[in-house]
C-alpha cells in the first residue's frame, strides 16, 4: 500500500489502495467477497469525490451493523424478472448496493428494449450516498432516478414527532460534451451524516435544520442526535417529497417504511432496513432525438443565465484531483482503518 506522510496530521493514499484496504476490512468483518468489493468501491469512491459523510466515516456504522447481526454480510440477492420493464430484487437482509449490482445488467437490457425499466429492491440496508447508484447509468447514455427511505428521524411538516427518514432523491442524465448531470439531495434540511460530522467536530448548525427532544428549534447537532429530530427542507414541499419517497421505496417495493423496523433489539445496529426504487429510462425513445445533445443545450443556457456550477461539478473536480494527487485522509483515520484490516 502506498501512502505519503505529508504531515503528522494527514496522509495521502491512492483510491486503488483505499479500496483494497476497505475491501480487506469488510472481508475481515464477515462479508462475502462480492459484498466486500461493492461496499469498498462505494465508500472509497465517496471519499475520493469529497463526500466525506458517506466515505470512510461510514465504516464504523457498517461494521457495527454487521457485528450486531442486524444485516447479513453474506446475503445473496434474489433477482426476479417481474415484467417487460420491471425487476424485483429481494436483498435477503443484506446491503442494497450488491442487490442493485446483481440486477443491473437486466435493468439496462430492459431499459434499452422497452424504453424504461423499474428496479424495486426490498429487504435491504442502504447506508451510502445515493448518487453512486445513478451516475453509472448516465455514463451509458441512460437517465436514472432513485429514491430510498431510511430510519425515522425527520418530523413531517406541521407535525409533532419524527416519522420519515432523510429520504434522499438522486438523478443522473447524460450530456454530449461533459460528465453526466448528477444530483443527490436529502428531503430533510440536512443529511443525517452531516449532523453526525458536525457533532464530532463541535460545530453548530445553521437555523432550520432540526429540533431538540422537546420539539424546540436548535443549532446544536448533539441535541438533534440525542432525542431530537431533523426538519424537512422547504417546509411542506420537502415533507411532501419525503412522503413520496416513503411510498415509492417501501409501499411499491415491499420494503419497510421508515417507522416499521425496530433497531433497539439489535444493539449496535445503524443501517436502515428499508427499500429502494431505481427508474432507468432510455431517453432517445422518448424524444426521438439525441437526448445528450438536448441536455448539453440546457447546460449552455444555464451557464448563459449566470449559473456557473452545475450539480455534480464539485464532485467531478475533487475526483480528478484525488485520482491525480491521491486522497488525503487524517493519519488517525488511516491508522484506524489499517488496524481494522488486521483485526
């Protein structure tokens, strides 16, 4: 493994070496080789792209859920061809990303044939960023939309107690002259992982992010995490979108609503046991023209209107820098990962 000691506080590691290190960790802690590969690539990719709340920060939670027996690291997803444009996957109590990978080829085949394909994943644990699930489809010229629900931690608009998860939505579309347009946003005012990082770093949050255990607005991330809750973004608008995510991720797939599972009987469990939907579209069948060129025209017009940064641009810049210069990781975090790989 190649690491450069730039200072006592941080070290640099290549994405390849970080992926291999994480793969060894997952293998050491009870996952199958395929699950270890998929999760390692996912976490390393997030760290590479600067999505720190879903990179190595998540390893502790993954391992804690595995150790608790809450998630099956050896699960083999069951893929079901449910219709001309519909694929169902039972993740069998395992992680969602390996379930998606098991069905990905069939989903692409159906999307190219029928013009659209729906992938419904149930009985799954999703603990990662959502944009890595949709970006690969856009690199193949397809449009992809995904939603996933999570554990209860968000108070619906004008309600008194948490009911929804952070319930993110991710979208990806190809461009003719640039990387795909990709966005990934929680329907909560802030991602739960970002609250955890703020608490760890001792930072306060902006107003409107959450409430304490008494339902009072708070800027303290610890107050949100210790009996409080997040708020939806945009009031009733974000709340309505979060409700939509619950319906698509749970009711449509056969997965759990955010409020339907109880982690308290598995001490250490951190991963939500819910469902996920991915909708993949062959865009040229809809427009009768080259979609990527049309999306490129929209980007040009957005730039012309004064919007300089497109969704995903920051990640792409950080990805390029990381692949060229390596990923900067704190020495403490890297030492901890290396110890986990040996454990």
